[in-house]
């Protein structure tokens, strides 16, 4: 009988496993993919992640981007030097770091093992996989955006936003680029990698256009990419939509399964995945230990810190994606705004603080 079974070995599951093992809990992480997995991701992480980790991430960082540029329909280019560089990681090295760390502290891992069904009976979780059944007292669902566990736990499934991503080795550079307006109610982002660029596109509000992959391919061609050596894949993102229940008896959701992605930038989502991994470990450890407040649900445990900021991100996203072109021309193309946005992307500034600054300026006016 395990203390905790974690479904999914992404950043959220790996972080939760490490923390629980450190609290001497017996933990098993079950992952359907064969590791190292190759998930579509632009692999940008903010320096803010390092604050929470108790090991050095340096070997996983493949490069640091010091420049950020914005365009509106590929015109009106603004490029700024940013004070805190954005870190580009090698996904396999980064993932490997997190899982090795968890294994070192005692967590067990089964990869190439898919969870096929779960049942909660007599306060015990019976988890059926394609190879065997395992039992545990607690369950953490960290199975990513669109994973099956949310529904199996009887929780409300999130709306997904499918995002195609194109890896290309024929273009090189060191600038993080965002283009607004080429796709309606969304944006295109291209992030440098040590060996090329990763270009992704998302419709953040409303329906995904049918020709979304063609829009991305056109953009890539205009950037000089040779499409014959490109690899396009699609993966869902699960954007924050408001307060949601994130727990049910002896179980909870973490990472993308909990829909924590910033609805304005859609970026730096590994940060909340790791943050929720810590929170999930803490909540389940307290519940397993029978702490006095263990019956306090996990949802409010995570909500005050993350949701307050996401409420602001959501308000800004509503206005921004409604009038993308006008907002771009009126604000985003100016240097000061670009610098402030880059601070948010690097986890150095909260939307709530930004809103407060704007409010104070308006009061002085
Ligand atoms: C195109 C794109 C670009 C992105 N770029 C960035 C970026 O630059 N920076 C950033 O911070 N974030 C980015 N993200 C988001 C980031 O990749 C995710 O937020 C992050 O991986 C979430 O981590 P997680 O642990 O919650 O879930 P995941 O990393 O998705 O891991 C979930 C795991 O659960 C496993 N699983 C699912 N079902 C089962 C099952 N039944 N049994 C066993 N295992 C199962 C899956 O195989 C998967 O490995 C991007 C996302 C997309 C789609």
C-alpha cells in the first residue's frame, strides 16, 4: 500500500513526487509515455522557478534570451533588451533532472505505463494500469491538459485550446518574438533554442481557426524557415478560466490538469505546474498525516496565491484579445510596456501589481 500515487510525470507530477518523498511518504509516479518524453513545448522557463527548487538547474539551461520583440501582423517591430534573461531549457535534460531528483529522494517511477481506471473503495485508491493494479491512500492527478483523470475524479473538465507548434532548425537567433494580430484573438510566439527555433500559435479566446497550421506555416516562411525540415505537432493548453474545484476525496489536481495557464500570455506555465506540485505535495502530506487542518480542501490552499493574479490576467486578456490591433498600437509597441510585460513573463512582476501601478497613475492624473 503506497501513501500516494501520482498520475503523470510532467513537471507538476515530478515536483510533487520529490516533495512527498522528502517527507518520507511512499510515492509512485505512473507515466504513460516512455521517458524521456518529447512533449511539444517552447521550453522557456522563468528564473522565478529556481527560487523554489533545492537543486541547481544550470546544466539544463541551453541558452538565455536577452532580447524580446513584438510585432503587430508582422509589422511595427519593437525590440528591447531585457534585464532578466528568459531561460531556454533542453526539455529532456530538464525533465530528467526533476525525475532523477525525485527518485534520489525515494520516489518510484513506472513509465510506459498508462492508468486505465481508478476506483476509491474503503478509503483506498485502486489504480489499474495497462500492466498491473496498484493501491494508494492518496492520488495526485498531474496528467496534463486534456488528461483523463479530471473526469474520472468527477471534477469539471476544462476547455482546451489546441496549440500547434513547429520546430525548425533552419533559422537561428537569440530573440524571443511575439506577433499579435496575424491570428485573430491569439498570438504567435517563436522562442530560440540552442539548435533552431520553436514557433507556436494559439487562439486564446474563441474557436481555433481551421487553417491555424497554415497561418503558422506562413509566419514561419516569412521568418525564413525552410518548411521541408520542420516538424509540426499539436498539443492542448488548459487556460485559467476562474475558480474551479481542484480536489475530491483523497485526491487532487496539479499542473495543467488544474488549468493554471495564464490566459493572457499563455506562457511560463511550467512555473505554476511546479508551484502546484509543491502545494499538492504539502496538502496530501498533511492529509496523510492526519493534521488538524487536513480536512481543509486543497482548492483554497492554492487559490489565493495564483487566482488573484489570474483574475487580472483574465480581465486584461478579455480586453486585449477583443481589440488586439488597437491595443498593440496604443500600448504594447511602446518600450516601457514591453519591459513591463517581459517582467511578468519572467515571473518578476504580478499582474495585480501592474494593475495597481496603472491605477495609481490614473489617480494622479
Ligand atoms: C505548444 C506549447 C508550447 C509551450 N511552451 C511553453 C513554454 O515555453 N514555457 C512554459 O513554461 N510552458 C510552455 N507550455 C506549457 C507546458 O508545456 C505545460 O504547462 C507543462 O508541461 C505542464 O506540466 P504538467 O506536469 O502539468 O503536465 P504535462 O507536462 O503535460 O505532463 C502530464 C503527463 O501525464 C501523462 N499522462 C496523461 N495521461 C496519463 C495516463 N492515463 N496515465 C499515465 N500518464 C498519463 C502524459 O503522458 C504527460 O507526460 C507550452 C505548451 C504548449 C502546448
